[in-house]
């Protein structure tokens, strides 16, 4: 009696491929490669490998034919997420991940699962970008009070505004240091500091930082003690952050309930797909099962949207 488990089958295939790759590298590797090219031929630099050349060719093709018109993984979204890669590199990474996910899905559950995994990969990539952007934005706003205190301290010490911004870019933590370094570089290229700060506020979707830019612009037109103005703005921002923390703590139970209610049916489906494939396969091997899956996805989407609106508080 033989029992075939898709998980063990996929693991066996992966181990076989790994063993074949190791055997190929050990058996057919040239002995000349054991000596560095710089020692065998002085003055000649090591050239890129086959995999590197293939990746560069694919990236160049995507950058030339796809990146110009693609909104998926745009430069703005990558900058918001703090990823220092090109759009073509990101598209190539998502494409390779989709192929890998489709291969795993085909081994585990068949062609339909492979197609679903391939289609779901770009959505998962966008979800990851949104999560990274949200975390980076939250971290920037949490550091904003200390940032304004550093700016006001630099102004009181006799430094100019730009010199204080440069000091923040060197002494603050990321992502504040990254954004302020960008402000300094743009100013050195001739862009006005106010425009750079407002652009950074829109890029980070930070209303508090937009207030800082407006306060600096008003000070330029009216005059006065900019350090005192920044202290007052910083105090207001810290009070708002305290209120946000209280609201987040009070709504934590609702958000946790929403996560559990959304993840429970998905988790049970995946668990039953591994434990009892025959039982759950009725859903995607019959017409009625596909209708039930469609209705379940629709209801789950509506419920997820409703729960997200309930636990999201605007003030």
C-alpha cells in the first residue's frame, strides 16, 4: 500500500533537483576555475557568470519594453516602501516568484492551483509593498517629534536651516535620515527646500510633515523665531501621536478579531487541502464547488472590507 502526500512529493522533487544541481557542479566543473582568473591572466577582470548575464538581459528587456508603461511596482511605490531597486528588477523578481509559486502549486494540487498561485503572486507583491510603505510611514511619523527637536536645537545653536537639515540627515535614524538626505541633495541641485519638503510629505502621505513645510514657508514670509515655531509644531505633533496611540490601543481588539475572522476560513481551506485532499477537492472538481468557492470569496471580500472600515478611525 502506497500513500502519496503532495507535500512529501514536492519535498522529494526539490531534493532531487538540488542533488542533481550539486552533482552537475561537482562533476562537470572545470579544474581551471579553481584558480582565479586574475592569477591565470593578470590584468583581466573576472567577467559575469551565465546567470548574471541572463538576469541583466531580462532586466534590460523589461526596462526597455515594459517599465515605461507599467504602473505596477512604480518608482514612487518602491520609494515609499524604502526599496532601493529599479522597477525592472522588481518586475523580474515578481515574475520569477510567480513561476516558482506556479511550479509548487502544480506539484501540490495541479494545474488549477498553479494558475491561482501565478495570478495571486502580483497581488501578494503589492500587499507586501503596501505593508512596507505603511511601516515606513509610521516609523517616520513616530520620529518626527524628535526630528523637529533636533532642527530647533540646531537653529538655536546658530546654524542655518539647511545646515540643521543636513545634521538631521546624518544623525537621525532611517527613514528620517534617508528623506532628509534627499532634501539636502535636491537643494544642492537647485530645488527650493519648501518644494522638496512638500513633495516628501506627499510621498510619505504625512500630514504632520506637511505642517512643518508650511510652518517654514510662513516663517520665510513673516519672519520670527523659527526654533520656537518648530517647538510648538513638534509639541502639537507629539500630542497627536499620543492620541493616535490611544486610539490604536483601544481598537486593537477589533483589528485582531478582523484578522482572525478573515484568516480562519483561508487557513482551514489550506489545512484541509494538505490533510485530507480528497475531501476538499470536491470544491474545485465540480461545478457546484466552483460556485461555492466564488460565493465564499465574494462574501469574504465584502466582510473584510466592512471590518476594515469598522476598525479604521479617522480624526
